[in-house]
C-alpha cells in the first residue's frame, strides 16, 4: 500500500476541524430532510433542511469535495426516507432485503447529478445563479431516475413478450408474494 502514500493529503488541525464541521452539517441536512418524509409527520422541516447542505457545497471549491459531502448527505437521507424498500422484517424475502441494501448505496450516487450540475453552473455563472437553479437540477435527477426505471420495466416486459409469458409462472410468483391469499390470481383468461 506504499503507492497510496503519495495521494494522502496532509491536513492541519484547523482543516480537520473544518472538514468535520462540514461533514456534521451534511449529515444534519440529510437527517432533517429524511425525517421530513413519512411516516414521521414533520413535513415543514423540508423547507430548511437543505440550508446546512447549501452552506457546505458553497464552501467547497472542487467537484470531488462537493460530491463527497453530497454523498454523505444523500446516504443519510436515503437510509431514513426509503428504508422500507428492503422490507426489514423477520419473514422478508432475502432478495428483497439485498436489493434494498443495494439501493441504499445506489440512490446517493444518483443524487450526485444535482451537485455536479451545481458545480459546473457555479464555475460558469458565479455564486448566486446555481442556488436559483438547484431545484431544476433536482428535478432533472428525478426525471433521469424515472426514465431509467421506466426503461428497465420496458426491457422486462419485452423479455416476457419475446420469451413467451407463462401464466403458471406468474401465478406461482404472485402466490409466493401474497401468501395470505388476499390476492387471488386467475390464470383461466378467455
């Protein structure tokens, strides 16, 4: 591991203290925006939740620094707001839990899109315009994720069409998902 020594940055105690303060602000922002989503009834926190995050990304100069703090912010936000996707119960499907755990690391990567757009806008237009455009950057990220999800669903549907949709396989899968027989699946379509 000697080859990594040249990439190690030497920080002064003041720089370490500043980095720790900014990391705490990022994590606080992720916590505030995370608990503003259901099931916790604090939606008004959302209006001020991004202020600590904006303080952090405004103080950073490089894209790598901005994205590091953005990932920390987005990781906490993701864990708090969409933990339910993994179905963390005792009788949960292990594949669902694995996909939920993978989502905890993937979703913060998608939230690097707005921070990257923020960085390039700040570099081109100065300090004020990126903050005005940040809601649009966030909407662009949401649109991209939605399009990727739609594309994946379309590919799965094409797979069913070209391989032949077998209703007995679908029925077995749905009956496994709904063991309580709340959903009755009919395969005798006419």
